[in-house]
């Protein structure tokens, strides 16, 4: 029997373990060799007029009589030409051999010239077929043929923890390759209602925008679009647009140069556990409607404020952020089923989807109700009734204005000037018609019971959930 020294045995086991770990690490070389040639560098040039930099110097033709006056007597900053060019860099990838390329809308926004450089050093001028700022997707075209094109993947098959690879031009360093994992799926970002972002920890920096995100099969699953950063550089949190969303957008851009989206005319908010409890729902799922466009598609379909939209066109609405994406992807003019939760039961409605247009929000002044000489109620609020003139001006039938907050009144959710329109408790909605009626309703609730209020603030409505105090 051969005896092996203990140290040698330990070293051998360590080496075997290390070798096993090395074999488990992914190898990206074949992916990069095959897919890299389809990734391009996108550079843009924008001419900045001098009058945008020097507003005191108007833009005049040289033969204008006032040109010489401004030239001689209006000071200009030395070292700046009359016009100058702003250059920026981004990335993109070829989706068809005849020269169609996907990138980000913000990469080509306001560009006067767009140049595309391939990995074989050929350069082409590109034109914008269309751009959609809501999803940050742009389709551009170069005049070429026989180009290498990427293969498309299915983002729904991505799993959190799966390896992914980005190729792009961070800081102008062309064909840079970085790798990481999928950190999360379906991320909703502020002001980004139409994209269920893929979150990764792939190193993404300025210049990577518009580049592809590959899975380990060499398929594009996303377009790298945004980073979360306090410094302007990589901090381990990056967001990509799922490729199925991008391809739907590019299809419309290629066909018509614009994107048509559905709308139903509702204002929604997230359903918290407390709100779900107030409306009698077993779990916080769906989109809570807190206001409707008068005469809009949802209003005509019979949707009411306080309804919770659970399904739209057969698709589940698991969170409020799901609804804008589902509705936006629905063809305007379609008649689709919609399931809502109302007063403790589901209802089936049918809505004719409208077409989204840019909406302008107008802020309007609001009259304050007269101070009420009353004690604070169990929510710590001093309320006042609206006058008939105020109701007419606000176009509401009933409501109580919050005059003062006492002893943590409103629990940080309310402020003076808010108008309480209704209260919801265990699926029952009660209009706020008078201070006496509202406070009497509060007095009948158990200690620490949750109650949800429909509150109007300015032109917006929202639901807030509060806990009543112990004293009755």
C-alpha cells in the first residue's frame, strides 16, 4: 500500500477542485467571434448654433444690416466659433443583411449626421427610419447588403442568475466585451411605463447604449439602454430593453415611421397589501383605478374609480406597472375583455381601446374651504365641508377638505388642502358627504382598523390607506 503524505494529498485535492471550478466557468470566445461582427459603432454629429450658446447674439445673415452692429458691439466669448459641432458615441447591432440596425433613441436624438462603423472598418452614413422615445428604441438604415446579422432570442426564457454578455463601444472603445448575470426581470423604472426592463450586473458605460445583450446561445435578448450611477460610470446596475419589445417597436417604425399605442384613459396606482385588505382582495394584485378620463374608453366601458383591473385582454395584471405595457401593446380600435374587482366580486367588461396621444397636464388653482371649528377625528384630521360654489368649480358632487393635521394626522400621507372624496373599508365604499357623517363612520371602526381614502390633490386623485386611532 502506497502512503501519500498529507500535504501532497491536500494539494492534489485542491488542484482537482480548482480544475473542476475552471471547467464550470463560461467561455465567451465562440459567442464573440460569431456575433461580434454584427455589432456596430454609432457616432452622431449635431451642429450647435452660436445663438444657442450666446443668446445675446441673434442669428443673422452676414448681409443683414444689423450683423455688423452685433459683430462689433456685442461681446462674444473668445475661442468659440460661430457654430460648433457636438459629437457623441453609441452602439447598435444589425438585424437584417440589407442594413437595418437597432439602437437607442437617445443615441440618435437630434443628430444631424449619423455614421456607422463596422468591425471590418467600413463606414456608412445612416438615416433614421424612426425612433420611439417611450421605449428608447430607434431603427436606422445603411445602404449595404450581405451584412452579418444577429439572431433573436426569447427574453421570457431568461432566468435570474443566467450569464449574459454585452458588446459595445464604452467611451469609444469599439467592440468591447463585458459579461455578468441577469439580476432581475420585469423591472419598472420611474417614468418608464412601457418597458419591463432586464436588470443585469454587466459592466455598461456611456457608449454601450444601443448595443446588444446576448444570452449564452449567442441570441440577442435585450438592448442595453440605461445604467444606475452616482458617478456617471458603471456601478453594477444596468438595464436592457427586452428584444421582443424592441422588435415590436421596430416593426411599426419600419412600416409607418411611428409607433401606435393603445390607451383606455385611466389613472392607476400600485395596490399595496393594506389597499388590498381595504378592498376585500386576498392578495395585492392588479391596478387600482383612482381616476378616469371623462368620456374615455374605460369610462364608456363602465369602469369606475375604485375598480381594480385584474386582467386585460386575457392577460393577468399582476402589478400596476403591467397595465400600461399591456394596453400600450394593444391595437387601437380593438374591443377587448377586461376583468375588474368591484365591491367584493369580479366583473367582466368590454372596452374599445383608444389611441395614445401626447397629453398636456394643466395645473389649476383651487379654492380653500373655510376653516372648520371642530376637533380632530380618529385620523387626526380637522375637516371642512365644501361650499356649493367650490363643488361646482371642482366638478365634484361631494367631498371634505383637510383643514388641519393634528397629532400625526394623516400619518404623513395627507396634507392641508387635500380633498377626501370617499372611504373604502372591507370592500364597501362610502362617499364623504359631510363632516358629521364621515366622523361617525370612523367612530364605528375597530381600534387600528385600516381604512382607505380616495383623495384629490390638485388635478390628481389617489388612494391612501391609514390606521384609525384607538379613541372613539
